[in-house]
C-alpha cells in the first residue's frame, strides 16, 4: 500500500541569477511511501531533513500521522547536514548556514506576515502619506511591478512576461501567508560562514566546533571567522593542500567529539586522480583518523561513515550496500543490500535512516556494479531496524529528485518549518534574551 505525499514550495534564493522561467520551472517532487511511515514519524515525534544537490533543495519530510508532507527550500548545491536537538547546520556551494530552533516564534508564524509598508521595524523611505496604496500591500521589495514593462515587446513576449509576473506575485503572496497550523517547530536562520567552493561534503559538530569535509583540498577542516577554513587533518598519502580533489575524501564521522573515521574513493595524489583511473573501481577506503590507517580497503565509492553505539556504519555506495565495521574485532559485515546508490545516514534508537540515489551515467559512478544488480534503482529514504536486521519502511521519489546526499533526523518535532535567509519573515521574527545590564553602568 502506498500514499502520495503532499508537496509545497518555499523560498527561491538567488533569483537574480536565474530567469523567471527557470526560477518557477515546476519540478515534480512527488513520492510514494510505505503506509507505516506517516504514523511512525508522528508516533516517534521526529521528522527528516535531507539534501539533494541535483535538485538544489533542502527537503523536510513531515507527518501529521496519516500523510506525509514534503516541504522544500532552495539552496545552491546543498550537501552535508548536522542536526542537534536545537539546530540544523547545512553546507552549500560556498557557505555554511546554521538554523536555530526557536519555537517561541510559532504563534507569530501562524499569523499572516504584515506587509513591509506597515511594519514598524522597517525604515520608511517615504512619508506615511506617500506610502504605497493598500492594493500593493502584499508586494515585496523583490517583487516586480506590473508597470515595469520594457518597451517594444511582441504580444507573445508580453503574454509570457505577464504570466511570469503573475506566478511570481502568487509565490510572494504565499510567503506572507500563515504557516500550516500543524507546524510544531520553527528553525530560523541564525548565522552563515562563507567558505568558498571547497566542495564541502559531510559536516558534524564536535569538541572544537563544526568539522567539515573539504573535498577540494582533500582534508578535514574547522571554521573560523578570519579564514575560509582551517585545515586540521589530511590523509598521509596526500602530499599538499591544493584545490584538486585528489582522492575524493567525502565522508566523516566523529568519535567522542573528535574526527574518528573518514571515507575516500581512492588513495591517489594527483589532480582528480579518483576520476582519471576508471579501470580501478574498488579503490575506496574507510580510514581510522585517530590511528591514521586504513581499516577497510577495496570499497566501491564509499560514503557517510557514522559512529553509532560503538560501531562504524557506512555506505559502500557503488554496491548499494549498508555496511558495519566493528573496531573491536576489526571485522566488516554487510548489513543490507538496497536498490540504490546508498548515501546519507542518521539514527533514532534502533532505527537507521539511509538515503538512496538512482544510478546515474557519467564519471562519478563509473559503471557501478549496482547498475548490474538491479534493473531499476530508486531515489528515496529507507528505514532499517538494527535490532531485528529488517526493513521497516521506505519513501521513494517518483519525480525529479534523483540524487540524495545527506539525511538527518530532527527530534522532538513531526511538522517543522524553516525561515531561511531570503524569507521576508526574517525581517521581524526576533529572538533575544532578557536585558543584560552593563557591568559598570546603569540602565
């Protein structure tokens, strides 16, 4: 039995870099799911976040107990996720964004957003009596006005432009509308760090702040305000920190707050060496960072190592496998064989949530054995019970989402909402502590 998940669109950042036709091209984000997934998420009071760099979306899987809802946010090349009880951090094309959970904003979010002309927090450019009429009350500074027609348009061009303007106005009107009354958590944009295009992959919060996989420079790094990044560790077989993605270091997990294990596609030390040596397919590794040694060689495009309950779970992606390495016995076992390119993983109790992507043509998968095992591969999220070693349920995309990178469990909420940096609600949705008196002064 399957159900259809409802979808809804959120904000469209970077509008200036796209034509309106591209900006509002309708992609199909529909999906099927096993019937037990909506009540499971609701009963556990969790939701799922995952990234699709191919679709350019951070997506939320929400549930009211009967039906799933997919809420998606646009970001350029969204990749790694790091979830805590109070935040979600996202790595994108050139920056890392942190969203803070602020449920005190829920009541405000469930009300219509007042237009900027009526907002006391917004500076008035014109005197009050010259403000825009009420007919334009739902307009935004970014919204095109109907009277801004360029000269000498053909009837076809004018009709197309009118349609684009109408769609964009409808889009902005939706941003001003109240959020769904089912919403039970709010995550608001709190900070951003600009890294440049380091080809960021996995990220995780540790004892020294946020750690990130810097695939371009083949290293692990932390972030500080004065630098794009601070390199902290590189594999011993990488001779220099150059933006050459030599071995395709991609996956990372922390152990006791410090980097514990990483995955690489190879041990090559030349520019894009992992792409150039197509004849050698099983060159991937699982590396123990603290011991500085390879513990599992011969892997096929591994991803997403995760240290959990004393073991290291990871994806042998090119084989469609979910694997487990036991540091005590130094043995590896295949936990599950799944019909997709396994990548992205998180846990909740005995449940493991793993992302699947469709096998794609090109130099990344290099004719992965996975394509030979299955006549059809899927994009979605599979749920596995580690205690019984059985499949619990699944979510399969039937539309335009072919690739999933990372998956994160958001605890303590089944229907969250995000206020991203470009959202108009960010202008007057405030979070602050009580007044902090000056030590040597009076207020």
